[in-house]
């Protein structure tokens, strides 16, 4: 068990070093391009927050059923995003588990197959859910503003979002394992 955990940390460290080296080797043009994309992404997230704030504010003002409409719409958004994680995880796990370029190296490495699968599963969960986190957080921020829920709601939501994304990505990985 201890050896497997050490091997898993080594595989995650390989990914961290690879990311660090790719950031360090970027040219000035690539830094500018990436900064522009980050600014456009932040602008789009703020637009999403503002649009949902307006929608939630309008729905909250409806007599008798306003707050119920807001929470039902939020439930529909969350259900839709979690189903998107399942589909995304299905597609990404097919790539990471069966067609990745580093699979030949990992299968020949002296690492247990369970550790290699865990490494690929972590990669699948990250790649299938990072965009959902970036989309859902502005929506929940707008909901928090309209409902006057505060930072505790956002912290609790962020804390509970990780296991739900992990569960949804696991369902997608199980489908890909059954397919292949």
C-alpha cells in the first residue's frame, strides 16, 4: 500500500513537473496570448454571473412562487452540468485510458496497474470537470447575491461540488470501461 501511494505521488509529480516546464518555456507571445484568453474568460464569467443575477432577481420577484422558481432553475442547471460531466468524462476517459501517448511508458514502468489507473482516473476527472467548475461558480455567486446567502453558502457549495463532480466523472469512466 505504501509503495503504491509513493508511486502514485511520483506519477502526479510527473504531471506537475510537465506543467511547470511548459509554463516556464513559454515565449512572450504565448504569455500574451494566454493572458488575453484568461481576460476574455474572466469577462465571460462576469457576463454569466450578471445574466443569472438578472434572471434570478426577476424570478425572485414573482409573487408566491418566486423563490421556488429560482431553486428549481438552479436544480435544473446543476443536473444539466452534472450530466455534461458524465458525457465529457466518457469521451475523455476513452482517450486517457486507451489512447494516451504515455500509456506504453506507463505499462512498462514498474508501477502497479491500479496506480496507473488511479493516475489516469485523476486526469480524467480534472479534464472533464474544470470547465463545469468555471461555469457553475458564477451562477452560484449570482444565486448567493439574490438570496442573500453569503460566503458560507459558496464555501459549502464549493466543498460539496468536488465529490459530486467526482461521482459524475466516475459514472462516465464506468461507461467507458463497459464500452471497451
